[in-house]
């Protein structure tokens, strides 16, 4: 009977551990670590906590518990090659860290996410898998970042498709605004159109490819609608 290293099986899917030990010739029993009952049904979603084996009797007992959403994602990330050494924490912890930042009141969720993944393609891949699994309420912001549809805050933006530029299209404020001023200018700085709004529930502006820049002050955030 071949010897095994029980530590090699910790945190692995219980079904895989049972299969490996059975192929080695062990008679395997499965125990739920939380209820202390024998597991006889589907082992999907169970993670191995520890293994006890007896070579003389060719028996092994696998102790497992129902995996959390984080544990399931960490296992999936490992299989997909997303748990590289670039991240100093578990994949699930990195995803949840970014999701917490996305709920900050200082910027929109998409702005926060876009800043986090700037120049980090591996992190974006991890978040594409992790956000739907661990913080699905941020899936819309993730899609906005993937599509390059980042809400714009106060400032002046040159018209273009590069970083920190505004793409041509129709934009709408994401909430009611007070004392909002917006301005579209030509490349030479001449004003194409502008407006000062004392109060509005929503404002819509179309930025054209022929414009040079777009300026917004006290208008909250703008989101591209088409």
C-alpha cells in the first residue's frame, strides 16, 4: 500500500481526494467536519480539511466541510491559473478588496475599478471571474470598464479614445445636479455649445468627434448612453 502525505490533500475538492485515494487502493470513508456525519452523496462543493490513513488496514478517512463561496472561487482560480504569485493574498481576498473600494463614496464603482486595473491585465482577468462570483452587484461596473464606458467626473477632457479622454457620443448625468456648467469646444478652444443649469434631474449632451474638448463643473458624473 503506497504511503501518502495527508497535508497534500488539504483544501482540495473532497471528490478529487476520494478518487485519488481510491485509485491508490485505499478504502475511503468521507466525514462531514461540521456535522460529524458520514458523507455518502454528492461531494460537489465539499473541501478537504484533513486526511487520516492506515496503511495496514488500507483505509483512509477524509474530513471535509461545505466550501464557502470564497473557497470555491479560490479553487476555480487555481485551476484557471489566476492565482499567480503577483497577488500576495488569496484570489478571493484580492477580489473582495477591490469590491470594497468600489463602494467608496469618493468615486463611481467603474472609476474605482478602472483605476485598480490600469496596467494590470492579470488583475482584470481575475476580477472578470471573481466579481460575478463574489460581488455580483458590481457586475455592471465591471462591464462598463470592459467596454471602456467609464463615468466622467468634474474636469476638462480632450475628445478621443485614449486614456483620460472622452469618446464621442451621447452622455447623461447620473443624478440630479445644481449649478452645473458644461461646455463643448473646438480644437482651437472656441466654444461650440455650453450651458449653465441651476437645477436639473438629468442633463444630456452629445459630444461630437469634431469637438476638441468637453468641460464639466458641478455636474456630478456623466455616463455614455450611446
